[in-house]
C-alpha cells in the first residue's frame, strides 16, 4: 500500500511538471528494486493514468465545459493536435515501451529537452490561446508525439513548443494540459482494454490508493504550475533535469554501463 501511494504521488507530480513522469517511474523502480508485484502491473498503470486523467478533469472543468458548449474551434484544434501522438503510439508503441526505456536514453532526453526549455524562454511571448491557428496546434501536437520517448516530458515539450510560437507561459501550460486529456484518456482506455482480456492479479485497495495518490498530487502539480508560470520561467525545471541526468549517468558509470548498451 505504501509503495502504491509513493508511485501514485510520483506519477501525479511528474506527469504535469516538466520533468518526465516515465523517467521518474522507471528510475524509482530500478533504484528501489520495485520491479515486481502488483505496482508494476498493467492494472496498476491503468489506475495511475486514471488518477492523472481525473486530476485534469477536476482542474480544467471550467475550460472543458466552455470548450464543449461554446468553442468548437478549439475543440477541433485539440482533436487535430492529438492525432500525431495517437499515430506515434499505434505505429511505434512497442519500440517506445521496449528499446527506448534505457537509462542512457532517458538521461540524454532529460538534458537535450532541458536545454530546449531554456531556449524556448528566449522567445517573445505575447499571444493567448484565442490566437492559436491550426498550424500552431499541429506543431504542438507533433511535439506531444515526441514526448512518448522516456525522459522528454509531455508538459515540458508541449509548453516549450507553445512558447516558441509566442504563447504566454500560462496559456502555453493550459493548452498543453487540455491537449493531454485525449492522449491520457486514450492511453487509459487502451490499457484497460488489454486488462479486460488478461486481468491478471487485482487488489482493490492497492489500485485505489495509487489512483487517489495520483489524482491528488496531479491536482497539486497542475495548480502549482499554472500559478508558477505566471511570473517565473522554466529554467528551474531545466536545471532539475540536468541534475537528474547527472545522477543517472553517475549510476550508470558506477555499475559499469557503457553507452553502447543503450
């Protein structure tokens, strides 16, 4: 139960802060030895994703209601922006879930896309969400597809892409979160479908703990980031990514890992 709570908190925080949730979950499992049991099962992953989806719906409920009632244009844009990530998941999902889950690749992605976040902050930011065009949305959607690579961070790369297109920080984060709803929802349904055909082990208490921890920490992360970005740049998150990559590289070195194994 404690492991489920820890994994849920990590999922909720790192799904929305631009530091890569996949990297943190994979690394926690490696460093702690939590690579077996129910918290490493498909069913538990479904619970974590359901928790983050719930946190998005709760925090953005007014935005979602407004889009569904009055803003068909933005609804169309969000749908179109989801297509690149959906296509990447369908065609390259096995590669992403297998060969790319390497600590060396995660460390490299943390550094490269950390620098991208710093570069994005150098662009002039004057636009709101109402100024978005279809071309802007497709660029941000392509960025979200790249975020399937462990270590990239969906929120980090989509916010960076929006900043480079001239959106203000808070508008960039809000649109990035809205764009992630169909992707996270689709991933949850897809994994739940696989679970239905091969349920495996199940323990309600553990899964509900993971779901609740993921949802509550996700709500905290969303509210914090939207508030933080009103007056602060992404640099602190980029520096955190560099430190984390340095720790991973040190761990690889101490364990005799060579980059050809990546």
